[in-house]
C-alpha cells in the first residue's frame, strides 16, 4: 500500500486551507494589485520544486506554488467581498506594487 | 543533474483540482434540485481516486490521485457551503431551481453575481451595486 498520495492529499488540503487565510490577510494589508507578484512567486516555486531530490519536499513546494497561483486569482474577488462588507474593509491607503499602472491595465484573473 | 517532476505533478493536480472543483460546485449547485446526488458522486469520485493513490506503485500517479481525491471530498462538503452562500445572497440564485425559488420569493437571495465586477476601492452596499 502506497501512503504517499493520501498523505500528500491531506497536506495539500491543509496548504489550500492556509491559502484562504493568507488571501484574506494579504488583500486587507496589500490590496489585490499585487496579484502578478503572487502568481510569479507561485510559478517560481513550482520551477524550484524540480531541483529538490527529496520527493516529499519537491511535492510540498509544488503544492505551495500552485496554492499561490490559485490565491493570486482570488485576490480580486476578495477585494470585492471586502467592499461589499462580507469581510473587514481596510480604508487605509495600501502599498502600491512596482509597475502598478501597467498592472491596472491588465484584467486580474479569477477562476 | 536529474530533475524531480513530482513537484510539478503535485502542483498541476492541486491547481486543476481546485479550479475544476470551484467551477463545478458553483455550476452544479446552481442547477441541481437536490444536492444529495452530486455530493454522493463527489464522495465516490474521491474514494475511487484515493483507492488508486493507495494501490499505485507510481509516485506520480499516487501523488496526483491523492490530491485530486482530497479535493473531490472537499467539494462534496462545498455543495452545502455554496447553498449557504446563495441563502445569504453571496452567490446568485437560480429562479428555475426549486431550492432557490422560495428564497428569491422571500427576498432572501439574489440572481445577481455581486462578485462579477472590478474592485472600486471603497465600501459599496448591495443596493448601490444592484442600482
């Protein structure tokens, strides 16, 4: 019996669950315009996972990367949820990401 | 140097599982008159995938099926949570769905997808947005 998949599935569920938390906090603190950087970090982690010799470490880094890519697509909807009062809205000015004007011209993706 | 592909496989399984589950739960909950059947289907799919994960000697297949199976089980529970969102007006209700129609008649739900817009940077009430 190979327990690797079952255990990895449980770990993935935990990492995805943590994703819900950081999306809420990240949007509150930084705003949704940071989404390309979060997506890029997720993609970079997936690439980095190729270089780990440990299967467990490679798989967990891959899952973490995928959850960052997914989370980056949730940031825009989270911003709308906060504006609708479903989550705490941060009225303070948020730090602008580099190249913010270019980012504003790109339609933020969501699943 | 040999590259280890398990991370990429795990990443693809995670992203696909979340994406397909996210879209399927919303679409099925919108249309299904009874949630028990889709919940059962998701549970069976999850179980089948976990059995494959446990019995496979391939690390890649075991990892991918393990992740996809867990997301299917998670989606089984998501059907009820999605219905709760509809009840609160946080997700659009379907006037042709017998589970949703009474909620719309009582004014508890909405047919509008309130999340389908760009952020405006300010608090906006449901009535303001609906207008």
